[in-house]
C-alpha cells in the first residue's frame, strides 16, 4: 500500500505488486528484485489491512520465471511455513508506525491476536504464535 493510503472496509481489498522492482511483466536483463524480507513485510502489511496480496512474476518469452524470482519466493515460502498462522485466514488489526522507524502490524484469528514486528532489511517477527 502506498504511504498514507486510506483503507475502506466496505469491499474486499487486494494489493497488486511486482517481484521485480518497477517492472510489471518481464524485462530482459532486469536485476532489481525485491528481497524475501521485503516480500514478507508486504504480506504482513496487507494482512494487517485485511487485504490480499497479488504478487506478479512475469515469465520470459518461453514461459520460464526469472531464476532470482523463484529463489525469492522459495525463501518467502519458508517464512510462510513458519509464520503462516499469523497470515492465512486472519482478519486485519491495523498497522502502527513506530518512532524508531519500525512498524507493528496486527492480525487476528478468532480470539488469538498476532503482533508482527516489521523492520527494514529483516524478516518480520511474529509474536503470539
């Protein structure tokens, strides 16, 4: 979500983004990919806003995904395997930007509340598992 973007609750939300920075689709020679830590933080932010994340990965002309994109998503998969309870089938609880530059995102599942600490360059840390 863009900075300070308001969130409405009267309809489902979805954030559409890309694994390659600034490229929707495939670009020959593209070298700027989001890191696994960045993608995991995006997932946490969208879940906290009660939204869905569509992460576009553009294949090349032969239908192959960029090797770096596959590597990133494999790492994201490992993080999700360990922390998915705080993401899957949850409801958003909002995000707070902290004075130290970190963010605190919250999700909930039934009576269980998950607090997710987001710090730039690091994997988000889930509390309440």
